[in-house]
């Protein structure tokens, strides 16, 4: 998965934002718009979006850190083991298809869901990094990762709401509070 994610992330796009548009000239515009859209979606379903809006404001204030990402890479949005089909006829795992590509973007590869999942636990996922390569651990990259985590948590909140998982929705507020504390 790491090698595949790297090859996908190395594909360059013509703009930042969703592949099908709208396209943005800067990464900060794409990220801030995304956060605002997530907040609006949360409002539409009656959930508190104040935490997402706060991060959108922080991102707008410090947009220069986001705009250090100057070249848009292809982000799958959900390339992970549950969304790939494997060939059952071969000895070594071979991906024959990829599912659930509706969240495909051009942007910072570190913002991709795949990277979030690879960082989630220190288990067999360590092998992901061996194939993907080193990740940026600079202070700017760490800050951007916190903003990306808010995007992910906002999407998770919406998905849990859609599934009727009230406890899961509530847990996103605690997780978001921890991210906000680290952003401060």
C-alpha cells in the first residue's frame, strides 16, 4: 500500500482541490474552503461546527504555512485495505481494483486519508512507511497535519451522524478538542 500510495501522490495536478473542481490556485484556499464546507454540512444536520470553524479561522490566519505546499499531488481520499480488490489467483498480493474514489483531490499528500490511517497505529502499518518513504516531520508539516486531522474528524463526525452513531459523534468533539489544544 505504501508504494502504491507514493506512486499516486507523485501524480501532479493542474490545481488544488477536488479533481473535478472547483480548482484553487493555492493549497490554503482549498483547505479553508473544505473546512467551511464541512462546517456548513455539520450545520445542515444540526451538529455543532464551532470547532471546525475555529480551525478554518486559524488556517486562514496562518495560510502561509499551508501555502508552503506549492505543488498539488493526487490524493485518493480513501485508499486503504478495505477499498482494494486483490487477485485471489496469485501467490503475492496484487491489487486489481480500487473502490471508493469519490474523495479524490489534488493537494498535499500528507492530507490524504491514507496517510492518516498509516499513522493511526504502530502495528503492521510500519511497513507502509518502509515502502512509502520518509514523511516530513518539520514544524510546518506537523502544524499542517493538525489542520488535516480536523478535516478528517469533521468528515468522520458527519459519517457517524449518517450512521446514527451518537456516541461516535460525541467522541469526535473530544478528539477535536485535543487537536485544537495542540494548534494553540
